[in-house]
C-alpha cells in the first residue's frame, strides 16, 4: 500500500456534463474514499459550485484556462492550448503534485497530453487503453486492451499490452492467477489474421505472460479470461458496441415489460430488482478506462460520465496507485531487459 | 418474383442438434412457407424421423454419406468427403435441382464447399458472410458484412461487400433508400486503420453505393445504417460478442428478476412480456447468415440452431431467391464492368 494518501487530479472541464457532474463525483470521492482531490479547471466556475454546495478540506482548486473540445484535432489542440485543463492536470502529475489524472474529456487529447507530458514507460513502445468489461460470472471482470489507443498494431505491442494487463489483473483486480487471451476468430492457434497469428507465437513463448490461448468474441463475457489483448481498432469497435448494447437492452426492457395491466403491476413489483439489473448492465455504473504505458496513472472516463462514473473512476485511480501498477510494470521491464541482454550475451559467447 | 416455388436444400446432418431439430424446422417450413425442401443426409435417419412424425409431399430426401465435423480442417474435409451432406447439398444447387442451401454445420466447410462447387460471382474477388443484427428501432435491422469469411481484407473487397449489402438491403430487406456505413473507430473520414482509410475513399467515390460515412461500434445497433461493411476479423468478433451478449442479458434477467417474494410474483405476472423480450434479444430467434458472392444462395445457420432457427433460415433463403439477389448482383457487376471499360476507352482516346 502507498504510504501517503493518493492525490487525484480531476479534469473538471472535460465531458458532456462538465463541470457540475464532474465536481459532484469528485466531492463524493473526497468524502468516501481516502484520497485528496485536485479539481482542475476554470476556478470561478468551480468555486461558484463549491460555494453553493460544500468545499471539503481535501479538495483543492487548480486553475486552468480553457478545455480541449470534442471537435478539435487532439495533438494540435494539446500543443496550442498549454493551459487547457487536461494539460494542467497532466502537469500536476509530472511535477509530482498529483499521482493520477481522471478525465471525461476528449480521450485522444488525454492520450496526447499524457504522452507529451509524462512520456512512455521504459520498454513500452505504445500506450494502450484498457477497459474493464463485466462477465457472466457475478463479481468477475475482464480487462480488454487495447480499446482504441492504436490501430494497425504490431505483435510486440500486443505482447506488451498482455504484460501490462497481467500486472493490472494481478495487483489491482486481485486475480491470483490471471489468464490471458488473444482476441481472435477461432480457438485454434492456426486461426486469425496476420497480426493474431504472429502475436500468438510471441505470447506463447513469453514465460512471464500466463497465456492460455485465443479468446473469441463470446469469450469476452464468458469469464474464462482475466485479460484479453487486441488491436485498438477491434477493441474500440467492441467497447462502443458493448456500451451501446447495454443501453439498448435497458430500453427494450423498459419498452416491453410494462405493457398491459399485468405488465404494469409486475414491473412495479420488480422495481428494486430492475434497479439491480440496471447496475449489472449499464456501462455508466462502471468506471473509466485506464491508459497503460505512460509515466503516470490516467483514467479516461466516458464522455457521458455523470457523478457516479467520476466517483468510480477516482476509485480506479486510487486502486492503481495503491497497488503500484506503474512501479510494477517498470520493474518487470527492467528485469526483462536484463534477461534479454543476458540471453543475447549467452548467444554471443 | 420467382415464377416457380423456391427449392431449398437443407443440410440435415450439420449442427449441434442435427438431424432431429434440423428436420423439424424444415418440415415446419414446408408447411408454412411456399417452398419445396430437399433434406440432405443419412436417408435412414431422416426416414426414421419422418416415419415417426409426418412426411409432407413437398419434402424430398436426398441421401449423403457422412458429415464434416467441427474439428476438421474445412478445405481438407470438403475434398476428402465428396459425398458429405454439405457437398451433396451444394451439388443440388450446382445441378439446378435446388435454388439454395441452408446449413447449421461447420461454417468454414460450407464456405469452402460453396466456393469449390458453385464458384464466385463474376466481379467478386472474395465471398463475404453477412449477418443481420437487430437495432434499437423495433422492426429495423442492419446487415453487417463480412462477419468472418475473410481476414486481412483489401479495400476493394469491402467495396464489393458494400455493393452486395446494398442490393440485399434494397430488395430483400425492402429498404427503399439503404444507407451504407464503414465500421470504424470514429465518425471523421480521417479516423481509422489503413484499411478503413483507403476503403473510405473507394466507398465515397462509388456512385452506386449509398455511402453515408463511418459507423462506430455503437452505430451497429442505432438504426442509422442499413448496411455496415468491415473486415471479417472485426465482424466475426462483433458477431460472436453480440450473440453472447444476448445470452448473458437473458441470464442476468433470469437471475435478478425473480429474487424475493415480490420478485417472484412480478416475474410471474410478466411471463408473456418476458417472452416477447426474449424474442427481441435472443439471437436464436433470428435467422442465419448469408454467404454473399458465390454462385448460389447459401444460408449459414448458427451451430446451436434448433427448429425455429432453421425455419427462419429457410425463410431467409426463400426471400433471397424470390427477390433475385444473385441475379441483381450479377447484373450490377456486368453493368459496372462495361462502365469501367467505357471509362477506360474514353481515357485511352
């Protein structure tokens, strides 16, 4: 466990419901979780909200000018607006005033800002966004990465994603013996596209990765795997489909159940059970995605995040900090590089 | 409309519940749809089933020896077992004794058999499997192709898929003005992997394709698109995820709703509404996937198909035949090739 309280920089200006819902989620986290919160954004707007509600002593305001909007090209905007909320939040981590950033703003901008300001971890070629999916087994989740940081990935990127996912699964999700899968179109090792075929061989050969084979689309939810790696193109399509499917299911339930008099009565009786059902299905009830491979803990929340999602994202950030995900990835990479060097030396002798 | 009744060859031996559930679905179709059915498989087993039930006059038995099993390598098996049920069914179409094949067996084997026996349509480089997904708009579906016939597709394959999907949407799904999308990770034309970027340009330039832009994962269910094209790798992952998600949702509903006394009472009252809900969610209630681009109508049903799925697949086959999908794709390709030639001549002058 970390010796000090985790300090989370929250981008108060990013997201469809910024700043109010973001601040509300952050305040709840400051009260219920053992964290300090730095609210980054327009100080006037933030102060005005806090005056009308409550300003906890462990919530600090850090002023920022402007925000990267959804229609901006991320890299250009990040460079042109050095004082935008996402940049100021990343700088807090860079300057060691915060341990993590949570943002529901432009995810491309968050990634670009993290890369420029925090850099990549040693031994990691590309960052990856990891998203936690629920499975059919109650209480069991799976982390899928990459869900959109990269397209046209190379096998060695996916190998690095597998490693980072394994560490996250083991130390943050507390899976004693994580099982890693490669997203593919069949179970056999001979199945797949060129990327999958080549990645399979790397994963199988790497003793540090508990690879158990290919995962098909259905296996994302089956609970057979704790970590599933894929290129960011297919991962992003899958994530956005999964988010939408939850909404569609809830709407179909809302349309069909209350039909007729018996339907209305039955639905009324089921109110608490339907609420629990919604919690299991709705992506808004789950936290954000984690940006792996950069020099800081970054949680990228959904643009439509409201207070509960921001609260969950802050908890995720705290979990990653307390369980030293970054340090463990770095330690592995150093060890791994030494081994590779030793192997090379052996070969050269 | 076709001048004669559609004749459907049904692979009675393929699928987890073959032959009984397959035969049951075929018999129902022979009674309720205006079709002739050819049941292809072990004649003793089929006859024995029909004797215990009922042998309609429009159901013919065609004997076949053996079946391609799920663990066989498709191309090898198709070649080594010329009299397997899927091959005999394809031969019926080749010999013009049937207009379509329906199979719930090994989908790779069905594709290999179709390619070897029926060949590709002129102007089509690769076949594609198209699957119909429900959308959030009641009564509106979208056809997604390719969901697994190819991996590492080229832009021109996806262009051909878009064309075939448009024809299917217009003439079989009766969408007057179909809207075509390219599955991608963002709406902007600058988003995506190399394949998506290059395909976007082709689709935009092709006047015969009513392309309206990129479709994200969430758009598969939104009802904004009638046809969505993608490489078979991402399409297959999406399809298998979507099938599983339906099952997972139904299980979560089954687990959560009846909890407690009020829950049991409410669930009992909702029985008919829950049944309707299941019909909208469950993939087994929908039909099969269509193999586009080969010289015959082929419906590939899910391996777990039971009688209702087979019935739906036969209806799909009949719809494709009655609406002359093959003929229309061929006509387009001939027209398109003439145009290309004319353009080339103009350029050469």
